[in-house]
């Protein structure tokens, strides 16, 4: 099947004013808040570790140096913990974000409105691990492509865009998802590129309110809260549009793994 960009956008937008989308929005808020805390905590922990390394025996206590560091004013949600705990917190939020992503993709790929798919937790642990690995592999391949030139990196990003969808929806292994995700976009990579440009623009628009608040000197907590809230909306929207585009490229009569009609309207 061919990709119809306006239809994918319209279909994705239609999935936001629903009960399940409202629940997912709350989950995105939680993940966004945790991600912000984890990111700021890791940043300050790394800064403190570097400071201790360079100061040697003259290093000041962590609580004092973190309070006086240049990142302190811009990291209001950072926790005063060591680097090991900071890394652990960062990894936990990555796993949690991926878990929410699995539920979101499985929901938006179907026709859900008032309830989640009956089998949304199907092989959840196995799929979660494979989705994390697949995402890592795709990012590495994009990075390798970008090393040679920007264009190869963009091409790989477009060609492998649906790899995680193949893992999440079809319960495929990483290797199978890479192969089938590449094949799925064959012949549709130019329109898919334009769709990804639209999704990128949506992401930029979502980042704009927080950026503007930062420019006008708003309190950092207000900047963070606005960024997380708006980012949750744009994150849901881009995932919904991507899910509907994925469905368009599947063969006629295709249904998600599991029951033939596992989604409740």
C-alpha cells in the first residue's frame, strides 16, 4: 500500500480526543517528569564527578559544590545523589518510557477509543527488551550513516523508521524487525521522509513554548512544567500519526498480532 500523509495526520489527530489518549497523556506526563529529573540529576552528577577529578584532594563536599555549580540554577529538579544512582535513575526512565511507548503504539495501531487493546500486555517483557535493543541498533546505524554524510544518516532513519513498530506490534525479534521494517518502507521512502519532516516540525513546535519562557526569564520550574506538558501532547500526536502511517503500509486485510480483531472501539 502507499502512504497517504494527509490521511495519516488526520487519523492521528482523531485519536487524541479519546479516553485512552487521556490516560496515555497522564503516563507521558509522568515519564516526562521522570526524564527531566533523571536528565538533570545525571548532568549534575557528571559535573560533580569531573569537578572532583580536577580538584583532587581540594574537592568540596558534593552538596556544597552542586549548590554552587553553574548548572544548579538551571537544574531545579536535580537530586543530590552520586553518579551510580544517577545513571540507574536515567536507565530506569528509559525503560519506563519504552514501556509506555509499547502500550501507546499497540493502542494507536488499532481502533481503540474507550478502552485499551485486550492483549496490550502480550509478551510484554520480551517485546520491551527487543524494542529497547532495536531502538539502540537503529540509532547506531543512523549514527554510522551520519558519520559518512548527513544524507546516508537521514536515509537510514527513514528506511528503518518502522523497525520498533514491527517489534511492538508483530512481536518480532530485532533481526526480523530490521529486515521487515526495511522492506516495509521500500518504495515509500520519499513520502515517508516528508512525513518525518512534518513530525519533526511538530516536535519543534512543541519545544517552542518552553524555549520562549526561558528566553523571557520565567522560573525554571515553569519552563520545565510547560515543556513536559506540551511535549506530552506532541509526543502522543507524533506517535499516533506514525502508527496510522504504519497501518497504511501494511497489506490489505492485515491485523495486529494476536486476535484478528483485538481492539475495542
